C-alpha cells in the first residue's frame, strides 16, 4: 500500500514545490522591475538629458513624478494617460522613461502581452541607448514567463545576454534558471541558482532570491 501511495505523494510534493517557486517569483518580480526603473531614472538624472532646456526637463520631471504617484496610489488609468501624454509630447529621455513605466503598470495589472509589446518596442528602438534596450529585454522576458500562451522571443534574447558580460547578465541568468525549471530541467536550474547564490559579484538581491528558491523548491539533502 505504501509503495502505491509513494508516487502520489511525490507528485503532490512536486506540485507544492512548484507553487512555492511561483510565489517566490511573483513576490520578487516587482522588485526586479522597480530596481530596473530606479537605475533608468538614476542614469537619466545623471545625464540630465542635455539636449533639452532646464525648464522643459523640470516640467517633464514633474509630470513623470506625478504619474508615478498616481500609479503608487493604484490610480493606474490616470497614470497611464499622463504617461502617454509624456510619450507624445516630451523629449526623448522622458518619453523613454514613460514607456518603461507604462509597461510596468500594464504588466502589474496582469496584461502581460501588452507589456511584452512595449518592452519589445523599446528593445528594438535604435534611438534608445543599448543599456536600456538590454534592460527592456530582461523586463520583457520576465513578462513572457507570465504569459499563458508562452512567448519566447525576449526570453531567447535574454539567454544571449546571460552569456555575455553586460550589466544585466546576472538578471538574464536568473531568467535562464527560471525558464529551465519551468521546462522540467531541474538539475540545470539548480546549478544556475547555486551559481547565482554563491558567486562573488552577483548583486545581493539576486543572490537572496536564488537562495530562497533553492530552499523552497529543491530538496535539501540531509546527512548520509
């Protein structure tokens, strides 16, 4: 009887582990996006968008901040309307920020396909600096992982980033691990998560996520 029940219990255990994985990913996915946006805004402030007047930058900055406040207050409809106005009327710098922020809001509403389309347009926009195009690939790949009818174009591009030496390579490597795990390649996924958790130079947030996924998704071997 016990032998007959074992496969069932193992199957249930696997399903519970998979559910915990997705809870961890859902909880931390927004932090990845938020940190990405913070980097964008920081770089934007540093560069100063030199080609625009101080007055125009201040006005655009105020409009962008107001849209962020609306989004934080769960008023996404008005936030998206204000961001769309920025996209249409502001200079290139704040228009790009508004496109990223719009994709983030839309993705958080569960409209992953629409968010993927925005990120794809950013990733393909030759007027956007490469660092931001690569970030759009990473954030779009995260959304592709959430789609029901699986898309993979941005995931495939993220996998290429994972093999390079760019600033987003560790985030892309994390996506690679999630992709392998959801495809049933547990051993390969575990190896990548261990690498991310234990390698010096990997950002702390990624290390912590990798460690938690290892602890909640994979069995911890006890003493022999």
